[in-house]
């Protein structure tokens, strides 16, 4: 699907202090230089309009969140959901409620090992990722063995990857990739999240999840951890 270019996107993102520019400069020092605390870092790859991550950030001030989106036109939608500043540049009243524990990156997820150092990330969220349905594009899927190799380079020893989708083909592919892995295992799995009492507890829905579930589409979810 071709995304519509939004001319103002680069200017808006460039002016937003929560969008980190030249993120590779902070590899290994995200807690010290960006968040200025020692809290765990959770990232969402392909954050879309940002509902999921903004909700988590508001609910969990003891966790640092980084939203990653490849396209500036998509990240723009999330940034524009943030409380606005006044024209004079002084914080508007609503600005005081903005979560301090969230940042954004406009990068390709393939570059993650250049952005975060070993063990710097505690959890990765993959929500309704592009299925890349053609077989020749399988390695581009965010749950492919190629991407899990990248996650292995940045996740903490007890780190986890959480994946949700309504695309059964992509989910079955993801399960197969993990079952064939020597270092990853599936620690939780469901093919109908909203009917699974234990896995659905505390579930935060994305915009896509709300849309697809309202149409009666079952939502699949898995959690993966390392075997050692």
C-alpha cells in the first residue's frame, strides 16, 4: 500500500522534542541521556497512530517507551495526538499531562542494532504488522528469523517479544519461525485473544485491534522469550 506523502510531516516531527533525531548517538545511553532514569525500556515497532503506546505510557510511569515508525506521514498522526503547545511556545495547560516516559523514532526497524545496544531493551511489541504476503518477501516480516536475530542483539536476557495480529497466515508463519529457533520459545499463545481470559487480562487495544475485533475477526497473540 502506497502511503500518501504529507508535506508538513518532516517539519512537525523535526520540531517535536519527543522525536529523537540521530538516535544512533544514544546507543547504550538511552536511560542516561534521553530518559534520565534507570527504568526498563519497552519499544513498539510499527506504532501506527500511537494509541497503544500512549495508553501504556500513561498507565506505567515506571517504564520508558519508544515508539518506532518507518514513515514520517504515519508517525505524524501519533505526534499530533500529543497535547498541543501554545503559539507562544509556552506549555498549554494540557501539556502538563503529557507522559514524560515516551519518545518516538522515525527509522527502519532493520537498523535497531545500531540504535540500541545489547540488553538495552526489555520488551518489544509488534502489533498488526505488515504481513508482506508474497513468499519472496518473508524476511521482511517483523516476526521472521532475520528480525528475531536483530531482537536478540538488543533485548535483555529476560526480554520478551509480544506479537498481535488478526492475520492468521502471518501468525502461523510466526509460530513456525519460533518453533524452528534454537534460542527462542513461545511462552504464551492464543488464536482468539479476546476469548482467552488469562491472556486478555490488562490487554490494551490498538486502533486496528478495535476495528478488526468489531468486525468479528479473532485476534491472535503470542509471547516469545529466549530458551536460555
